[in-house]
C-alpha cells in the first residue's frame, strides 16, 4: 500500500503538526470503527476549522490519496475503517451547536453528538427525534452519512427527514452548500439528498441545518408481552390498523429479552419470563394522549398475555435503557455476530417471523431479533463462535438466506446502518445491474479519482472472514 510520504509532509507543512498526526497511537486509533477490523492509515487529520478540510481534500485529490472521514466510529458496518490506508479526517473537534428558537432549526457542525443536539434543542423547547441507540456517542455527521434512524422512525422519520441544508466539500476540495436555512428551497438539483446516506463517498459534510419539531407535552409508556413472536406481530398490525401511531414501538423476541435482562440485571417484565414483548410510547399533546390511552389499553387487553404501564418517566427510562442494551447483550450467545438491520414491509411481518423461526432451526444458531416494528426495521443478530468452523459456515449460509428472503419479501437489506464493508456482498441482491451502474456513474462524476472512502459499497468484502481485534469500546456491552 502506498506510503504517500511526500504529500503527507506537504499537508503537515500546510496545516501544522498539531492538525496532521502521524504518530503510532493516532494512526491506530483511527484504523478501525465498531466493526473492529484494523486498516492503518498514514496520517490522521484533526481539523481546527472547516477550511482545513478543503485544503486536505485539494491535496489528496491532486495526488490520489485515499481519504476516509470519521466521527466517533460507532458504525458496525466498517464504513469508517480506512480500507485503502491514506488519510483519515477526524471530525470530532468540529462540534458547534446553535439553536434558532424562532425558526425551529439547529445549526450544527458534523462532529456534534446526537444526544448533545437533542439536549440543546430540548433546552429551547424543541425536539430532534432521530434516536439511534448510540446517540450519546455517535455524531450527526455519521448519522447523515448512513441516514441513521432509531426508535422514533415509525412516527417521525429518519435523519433525511430532518435535514434542511448541508454544507461541505467536494472531493476536489471545493466548498459547496446544498440548500439554505429556509423551510422551502427549489432552486436546482437536490444534491442535498444525494449526499445523505452516501457514506462519505460523494463529498465531505462539515455542517448541517436540522429541522426541529415542538417538544411533546406528554409521553406515556406501555409494556406488553405475548405468547410467541407471531402473536406479537399480529398485535402490532392490529394496533396500526386502528391508525394509532406510537412515537416508539419496539419488538424484542424471546432471546433478546433474556440477553437484555442478563446484561442489565433488570427484569423486563416480572412474571413474564421467556416471552417476547412490545414496548411502546405515545407522545403528543395532553388531550391527544388522554384520547389514545383507553384505545391502546383496550388493544393490549385483547391481544397481550400481560401488560403494564410505566408509572413514571424514571421507570419508562429504565425500560428504554434495557432496550438500548440489546445489541451488545447478544454476545452471551457467541463471540461473533452478523448484525443485519433489515427492513420488512408490514404486509410481510408474519411471513418473515415464520421464515426466521425456520432459519434458526436450519442453521442451529441463536438469532435474537429486535427492532422498530412501527417501520419494519428489525435487527437480526446471527450469533456464532468464530473459532467453530461449522458455526461460522452456518452463519454465512444464514446471512445469505436472510438477505435474499428479505428482498424477495419486498424489503431492504439495510434500514439505517448503510452498506459500508459489511453489506457489500448483498448490494446486488438488492439492486439490479442498471441501478448499480447508475450509482457508480454518480460516484465517478463527483469523485472522479475515487479518493473518498474507497473500497466500500461496490466491491464485495466478506467482512466476517477478517480477524477482529479484541478491544472494548465505550458503547460496547462487553
């Protein structure tokens, strides 16, 4: 792999040794993300101001240096791992947040943490709904890169639905703005939305204007348990047919409940051990919730084995904390995981649950599944032991069968994580050749030298074949 020594020295002279780091510790820290597969870069750039990024990109483009942009690195897909080496731009220092309380907008830099944006908005009476489970760590830049969602997606939407404008740099180092801080903009091609979800492959986002909505006046949380997973899905569909739109509606299958309880040493639902649950929250005006609560309680009586209301916000937050620990908690079932954030249309929920039951039986592996039942975005976790060759082979077969089935049901191979490295083998399961060709044409037009996040999306990589580092990250359960 090229060392790019000469051009890196040029960059260091331009931006300074405090911005351009080449020491071993800095290079190692930037070599991996939450996929825990290391690809060492030759330099790490920690910009002090947004203009530093333009300088770095202009030089990289001229000398064909690969550039990978990262926030905190919470992505599980390998999206922020510098596969081709080169330079990593670490955005964490660009973290300003400013709330416009009149317009209901947040002006943010890409390194701002999502939870900090939510708290800043709440302090002014506003609400930023996208709610990834890693929100205390992940950055808005990373959320824009993969079009992150979270538990609020069913009612409020995902990151894309809250982006008013973006600014940043093309691969050439030229500064661009897509949109303005206005509620309407229809002046030219909508390249703003092209950048959202492009995983840092079409340009570098440095800042955004976010739409905020009024803070809900009231919230109400209900926990329900069911005989089995199919009964839980039938109940959810019955609720949606009544035009009830919960702010959050989370499904946890039996394996997920057991793992989460062990991880948090908290009983999700006393007296209902070994049962799948749906945890939902209504949010809105006081009068709206007063009208909806009897309807939802009647639904629970008709469909659930048992149910209980959270008596306080503190009790509700305890339940949501258990839910957020689900993903990391799965490692009690194996030391390796294929974590797939698939999306299934509502019409196919019951077919998918039947398929999943068969997949567990055929593979012989635990496959705990949980997720956002209000929008069909389910997290399917194929657990296995990496050193066990039979289990590893079964896991690979299971993930291939899973992806083909999801697409056949009219679903999507990813709802919020993106493609990165981990889903590259399945891009062509989702997309026809003409669609992939069109995406490549866009990439070639905006990044003709292919310097931005190279090696991702289009080139199949079986990430589960790579050795993983043994390292604990702050957002890991263990």
